[in-house]
C-alpha cells in the first residue's frame, strides 16, 4: 500500500526545491542580450510554476494520506505532539503488555490467562 503522507512530503519538498532553484537560477544568471534575458525569465518562470504545482500535489497527497490514516496512528501522533495525555492502564497483561480490563480472565490480545 502506498503511504500517501510520505509521497506527499517528498513531492512537496521537490516542488519547493524547484521553486528555489528557479529563483537562484534567475538571480545568478547574467544575460548579455535582451533575448537571453527574456528566455531566462521564461525558463525560470516555468520552473517556478511547475515547482508550485508539484508542491501543491504533494500537500494534497499528504493531507489525503493523513485523513485516511488509522485512528491508532492519529492517537499516537496526538500523544507525541502532547495534545493528549498518555493513557495509563491499571491492568496490563504480563505476557504481551496489552491493556486489559479488571473483569477479564484472559488477555484479549494474546489469550494468556490473567492472575487475580
């Protein structure tokens, strides 16, 4: 399965790199004639325009990928960003470390019996 967030991030980076390269290309070139100056302006404009298009597609893919992500991944991201407090479970399976309720006699994750 394609990870749209990563593909979008790479495309966004490449798009912004293209825009910056077009600006540097235009700033560091010194055309000798008017025709060369016009060609330089056109080439750097096309490069920047394509860069913005690629960056826009990358941002779209990254947002599309993050909207389709799993709730567990979103929760982990929120915890990492400090927006949600880390859940502390009072009951943990000794074998797999999964959260269990106090009424359960077997772990729902690995099936091992729980001690009382």
